[in-house]
C-alpha cells in the first residue's frame, strides 16, 4: 500500500485563531431562575404535581446546571420532578441506551436531583389533520401531571424551515420516541419540517406540556440565551429564536480547500456526526452548499457516541481507529427509523491517520501535491482554533477575523501512524 503514496507528503501546518462574536451569559443559574420566575411559567407547576422534564441527547453548554435549576424550582413549588430522555431513536432505540447518553452529557439523578425514568413506550394521544398519529412518551403522559420541555434551538443539518432543530422537534420527534421519529421521517427529508410542525402543534394542544426552556449558543459553544416560553407561545416564538441562532453559527472562514481533516465526529457533536452546515456537504443532498473541500478525512469517533457513527457518509476517508469503534447496533437504528440509509455508508478505511490524510490528498483532482490547501479542525463545534497548510496563509492574512498563532510545523504522528 505504501508505494501508492509515493510523492504524497503532508505539508506543514499553521495554527490559526478565528474570531466570532462572543456575547455569552455570565451567570447561567441566575438567568434560569429569572426566566422560570416570569409570569405564567413556574406558577403553572402545582403543589403535589408529578413533573416530567424532557431532556435530549445533544451536548449543550451548561445543560446539567440548567436542568438542576429547573428541578430545584419544581421542588420549591412542592412538586415531584423526574427526567424523561427525549431523543427519538437515539441510544440504540432502548431505554437503557438513552439513560447512558444522558449520563455521558452529565445528566444523572446525582447531578440534577431528579430520577431518570426511561422507556421507549408511547401512547397515541391524537391524529393530525393529515392523518398522522401523534405519540407521546408513556411515562410523560401517564406518570406526569405536567411536562417541561428543554431544547437547544439551532439550524438543522438537512433542511431550512421555520422549525428546525429546536423545541418543536423535541416535542414531535424526541417525545415521540422511535415510533414518532419514524413517522416524522417516513415521507423523506423534504417533508420533515411540515410533519414536525403539525405533530408538535397537536401534541401541545392535547398533552400536559406547560412550558419550554430553550437555549441558544454562540459560535464558541457557549450559552448565549436562555428563554422560558409558555406552551401557547412555543410555536410563535421559536422561529424568531431560530433566526438568532442562524446568525450566531460559526464557520470555517475559507472559500475552498483541497482536503478537510476532522479529528473527531460524534452524536454529541451533531446529529450528523459532523455538522453539514460547517463542512458544507450533506449526504442527503437536501441542502445545497458552496463546497468547501474536495475530500474529507475523519479520524476518530467520540466516546460519548457509544459507537454511533451516523453521518460518516459525509467523509471520503476514515481511519482504522474510527472504524474499529463503530457499533452497528448503535448506528443502524437511526437510518432504519429515518430511512436515510445513505448516512451510514462506510468511507474508505485506512490503517492510520497518516495514511487517511494522504489518501484524501491522493484522491483529489487537478492538484499540485507539493502545494495543497489543507484545513484541519478538531470537530464541527470547536472552530476558534484550527490548522491550515502554508498555501492558505495569504488568504488567512487578508481576513481581519483570522490571527496566525504559530509557525509552520509538520504534524506529529506516533509509532502507529496516528496523530498525537
């Protein structure tokens, strides 16, 4: 194999810093309490109520703290909170798997003060005007007098609509568990936003949801906004919050490159492992991007993913160490639910990081192998610091939002050919 890579030498790389707007909440606890104390929010919790707090599978800044404060506020009203995993088919579509995902995110009974009650069972509570069954987590429906929704409002990885990844999706897909997720996805990506909206509206009308707590993050994956919304205003207020989230999205501040190296992907980073909005490519073809890279090499899978490699199809090359971490039992429930079989196609597998990077270089069209434009990021959440090859230095110098922070250096690999 090595002879196929003669003349393919990885260039020196320069560490850079990208600057984004960085407004953030200094005291998250105080803001959560302030939002919960708004008129018609926490007063909806009554003495003696059993309250289900819906928590999803995404890594959200300060989420254990936010959930803990909601739990505390519920208890102060004389009510009895419990946490319900709200994540569709994630966690291998098992109750146990969803509890494990919450634990990886720091959400446990010990950290929040509330027990976690997890099951994949649902109850049908209604039908939409188009005849779609509306399902709700059985524990939230039968064991709770009230439901509080929590969720991260952000751009979706596969479509644009008034409701993308946010509170409506948490209600329709998350609380609908695997059954609800399958109904949402069964008519194709183009119909997801319509189904999310109509199922969420029926769920809000027919369930015991009382309010939602939504979060927006800045480009540094920090808490930018927390807002509590009464149930009757969730669908009115979410589109405006989504537009705020779109404006805060980070990016890779280069027009094009030959190779993009992603150190790690994972479900805790993005529903697609690597956010298509950042890498500017999407296996489904539902969103059209101005392409960033000819080839993408991904090198590792986060431990928080529990082997779930959904979205690996966005890579052209992967390393053996990533491939060896894939659990097909954890990976396949998602595409079997959402019909997107293409999202789990396996990239070309190379024995180590060095060969994966060189294979990405080798398979580019119409390039000078001695002057290749290469960008390396840790993941699609952390984009303040990244590495660029020397060929991109002039473009970086001409961007006032980019700072060069190191001299050119070769990447360091261990004896197995993997990056330190």
